[in-house]
C-alpha cells in the first residue's frame, strides 16, 4: 500500500497529453504537430513537441523558439526579470528592495486583444505578471516584506503594479477604481482585462480564464470481503482462531473535487459510507489431560469516511481509467463480541460465556488503494483496504483487510 501511495505521484508525473499545436523557431521556421500540454500551466521552461504521434518528442527551450501555440493559446518566448523573494508570511524578511533574477521562459498571455497581461510561474514557484510595450516585457512589481510597527513586526506590500496598470489602462477612466483594488493574482488580472474590453467596447477580445475546480456527486454500492486477524502470542485463542471471511454489502455517497491541475486528471475523492462485518473462529487448547475449545466472534459496523487522491490515466468526456490511494477512517456505530469456553475435564463438561475483548477502539484507521473506470455516469471500482482493527489493548494487535468491489453512479457532474 505504501509503495502504491508513493508511486501515484510518479505515475502522475509520467503522463503525457499531446494536442495539436505548432512551434515557430528563432529562424522563422513554422512546424505543425503535437504538443504535450500536461504541465504548461506550471512549467514554462520548455515545451515537448513532435510532428507525428510515432515520432520521438523534442524538447524546445525559450532560446530556440519565438513562440508556440496550442488549443488557441499562444506562448511567447522572453528573457525577463523576475522577483524571487518568498511571499510566505513565515519567511518574510525586512528588506523592501526587490530580489531580481533573469529567467528565459515562455509567457502566457491572459487574453487575446489590443492590450494584454502576460503570466508565468518562476523558478521559485511565484506567479509573475508582465506588460508588453514595444516588444519589451515589463514586470508588474509586487513584493511582501516585514516592517517594524511600534516594536511589532508586520507584513507590508510594495504594490507598484497598481500604478503601472493605471497608466497602462489610462484610456478607460471607468477602470481606475478597479485597478486600485486589484490583488496580484491571475484571476484578478483576468477580471480586470474583461472589464477593460467591456469599457472599450471591444467585442473581439477574449480572456483566457483560469480553469475552475469541478465537483461530481454520486452514490456507490457493492460487496466487501473482510479478513480479520490478531497478532498476540499471549492470547493464542485470538491469534490462532482462524476467523472466517465476512461477506457484506457496502453503500455510500461521494463528493469528487476535480482539480484544474494536470488537465483535470487529478481529483480529491471524498466518500462516506456504511461498512460492517461478522466473523467467528475457534481455538482448541492443546492439552492431554483435558479438552477445551474457545470460540470467539466479532460483529462490527462502521460509518466510514474515505479521503483519496485520484488520478485518471486516460480520460475523455465520456470515459476514464483511474488509480486512487489515500486513507480511511471508520467510526464504530455498533460493536459486539463474544467468547465461549467449552471444556471437558474428567468427564465433566462446562460452558462459560463472556466477551472476547472488553476494550475495543471506536475509531479504526486504514490505508486504501484502488483502481477503476467510469463510462459516462457509471463507474466500477476495485479497492483494497488494510486497517488497524478494533483492539484497544497494548500487546494485542488486530488488523482488518477489506476487498471492495463497487459500482457507482454520478448524480451530478
């Protein structure tokens, strides 16, 4: 399970997603073909291109291209100044001066129109924005830093970009109030561009909006096979009981939060459901002088909560194959266990009844992995789960292993 959980991000990173596009080299050559758009919103340092699906991909860097286009977006190569100070409040320093570095990168215009704002994520993970005038890119300046206010440290901001934008969009007086209140985010700049194009009555301009988080709701049901065991040398009647496999019905509801990252192939899957099992086993005490059998049984029911990271290996609007991994938490809603000792000594038989475990935990934790597919609104999934069981005693370790085979239906997508 741990290996699968660790491997899932590697599977994500290994994916490619080639779409029709073109590149224009610094020599002016125009090549049409396929471009991998998997990471284009996060990695602006190179682009992977091939002319035919069977070709080996070629990585082009900004110094080799003038621009490239894919899915209606045109990325321009540029050498720009970028601010690399940390914006994390915990890492701020009392230095208002800009910490600039030069990077060779591809810039993404946020719109198609007479005026534009350009975007990229720099080498330290900061979003940077630029204006373009006379083929030169000007950094929209923003920096957070520390100041001392009556002996207390506080965060301050260099918001030079507000004045830069006010000057750049000076041909629209109605937009100036929007400029003064704008935050240094891609979403805010996209909104500003829309306002500007409306102000100037430009019907042909288009803003490339930030991909939004998607939500899918649905229900799942299926069958669960549960294997139950103890590890406790001091309690052999539990460890060697040989519990039967429990077969039970499972049902639940899910909320899948689809992230815009990786072209919506990545999602956070949340599920709440009802799970139960009923197992029993017996142990014969090895003794030549008397005969003793200890029978134990456990009946449990849980309200289960699953939080899983899902990645679609292949995806289209109608179908997908996916992997998922994460954690499960079970909260006990019903718990009953029983122990029956049946003994025979010198011809006398006695039967004693009691509980197998007096202390059981109300919260079971588990690791989960699975794989499945969906077609239109329907889905099928196989899921493996290993949990820490119900024993609340030190030295009496228990575990539950579940195999889920589920079908589901998306109520909303």
